[in-house]
């Protein structure tokens, strides 16, 4: 990720904010009280004078409308500040995100037969707003004054692109690296390399009987996707599995993911009771399992109570991470069938973006 500018260099507005944006209305020609943006790449990416169709109306919301307020940036995009938004956007532009305009879903090639209808920075804002606020296509169509098909193309192509280039944000560090900064709640579990849990997201009921059966979750009494998420001791997302049908068990998902191949002798894994059957798998690898004890008699012993309390105190952070991921409200409602093809990418991108936020555990 490119190093972000110092705070004092942060631009409060884009240079002559709307003068060169290419939209058909709302053009600002005054040069009074306009701050100069020091970052030429952002200016170039946002202006795109020759690339934006002059027949497109100015959207109801653009990055200029919210960039001066980190509170608004957090509300609309889920990112903590404009500096983070800016840094992420510029990094994606360096990888070629500016060539995504009017691209077909699941492809990266530019449709050169059409001029872009939004600046790439506003395309990125549209994508982030849909992730963060869970907005419908029709809502974004009205806000950004483009067709619903354009909204879908922009969203799908950006999500696939971000999934590809945000892989480096989610990785499992070696245990010795993690042990350089151990939070106090993990004092008794210093060899914990990863904390595991599964979460589910509601999906629209499939028309196929087979898909209905595969995705039906008895626990949620609804059709769902289930995903395994791994978190480090400091609360960073370090592993995300592919999405499974809601009928799959936590143990099955773990066994058939790539996680077990990533663990090494001497590591420890912290889980809840639903993962207890992994104990034999991990033992073969020389990996320890931290799991709350099962009640085998009338009451727990003092040692068992103490162990349960300590594990709960440490495991709470994986629950906090799940909540942080689902603060991207697209994951809170019922995921429509129309975006099922990019559902894996959506969940991964939301998970990766939480690693751009302050650590959950000090």
C-alpha cells in the first residue's frame, strides 16, 4: 500500500473541485478559496477531462462532497478517513482500476466503444457506498444519474478487481511474528496463531430445489452462505474461506479449506465448541487446540471455569471482527441472487477492508 501523505499535506478539496470533472451540470469556474491538491495523480484520476462523457449529469454525491469530513467518509464508505480512502483508491489506480469503466462483469478489459459516465473516483465511491450502506441498484441509479445496468457493471467489475488486488491485505503471519506483540488477554495462550469462527449471511431463496437444500441453515432457519474467518491475536483478518451453503458444518468447511495446510507444528488454534472434532486433525499436525471444556459432570471444576473464562475473554475479538465485517451493510440484509456470482468477492473485500481500520486489540 502506498505511503499516505502527512496529515498537514492532506487536501481539503480537489483543485477547483468540479471545474474539470466533465459532468454536464454544476460546473464550478470560480478560482476563489480553492485549495491546491498536492497529489497530482489524484487530480488526474478525478478530473479525467477527456474521458468522462459531457452528457452525464453531475451525481447527487461525489467525493468532493464528503472528503472534508472523516465522519462522512466513515458513514458512506466504511473507511476511517479520507487519507485511507485516497491511499486505497490511488493504489487501485496504479494497478489499472481506471481502465474498468463500462467493463463487463467479471472482466477487466475496458469497453472502448463507450465513454465513461463517471470519473473513476466516483465509480469507486459508488462501490464503497453499496458495500457500506447496502444500497439498492435503483438507489445508486438515482444518486449517480446513470442507468441501473451501468451501476451493476461498475460494481461487479470493481469488486472482482478489488478481490484480486486486495489479497495481500489478508495473510497468516508466522507465529514468531505474532508473538512480538501479544495482547494481555492472550498471556495464557501465547502460541495462538489463529482464532477461528464461522458466520452466515442471508441469501435470496434459490429456485433450484438442490440449491435450496444445500444453502438452508437449520441454525438460521433461512437460506444462507457460511464462511470461515480467521483472526490473529491483535484482531486482524488473516484468513477467509470461500462461501459454502448454510448446511455445511464448521468442521467440514475447515477441513476442506486450505487452512490446515497453512498451520505448522507448535502453532495453536482457538475455537468454540463447534470445532471440537478438529482436535484429531490438528493433533496429527502437532497443533494445539484451545476450546472451552464440555460439561461432563454436574458442574465445572474451578480450573475448567477459569479456562472457560480466559478463552471467552480472548475469543471475544473474533466476534468483534465479525461485527466489523458486517458493518458493511450489504452483508446484513438478504443477498440477492443477482450478485451471487460475485458473493465470494464481496465478502472477501469487506473482510480485507477491515484491516485498514485501527487494530481491535491493543
